[in-house]
C-alpha cells in the first residue's frame, strides 16, 4: 500500500466521519440540525481533496469538476414554532417606573431620618 493510498483512505474515513456527524446533528434538531447541511457539504468537499485525485488533476488526467459522491443532505426535524407570549406590559416603562419609585422612597426615608435624628 503506497502513501497516496493510505492518505486516500484517511481522507475517505474523515469524510465518512463527517457524513455520520451530519446525520447525527440532523437528528438532534436545534442548532445542531441547522449545521447538518454544512457538515454534509464539507464531507463532499473533503472527498474531492483525496491525494490521488489531486495528483491526477495536476497531470491533467482527471476532470476538475468531477461530480462528488452523492451524499444525501439530512433534513433536520422541524419543531413546532413556539407560541409568542402576547400581552404584558412593555418592560422599559416598568423599569423606569420602578427606578422613579425607588428614588422617591429613598428621598422620603432620607428626609425622615433628618427630621428625627438619634441622640
């Protein structure tokens, strides 16, 4: 087994591993499901980087645009869209009202302390 054949095997196993990873990611859904098609594309691209194909392209023996091995792009399971919570007050006026109330209470306590000093 030559070095090129060993490297071809390593690239092919890496590509297969990426393909399995994309299938697992598609099964999970969520963020992992969203990156599954990109992983499948990377697996197809990695197959094009086999050293024997690169050598053949350099010698002009292999077409540069050879079709990649057919890798099915796994579909991520679609979750039901989350229902938006409707209603409820806008948080910014609530925060502003709480800050104003805090300042008013602090001023009142401060003035009450000056009105009745200890000792």
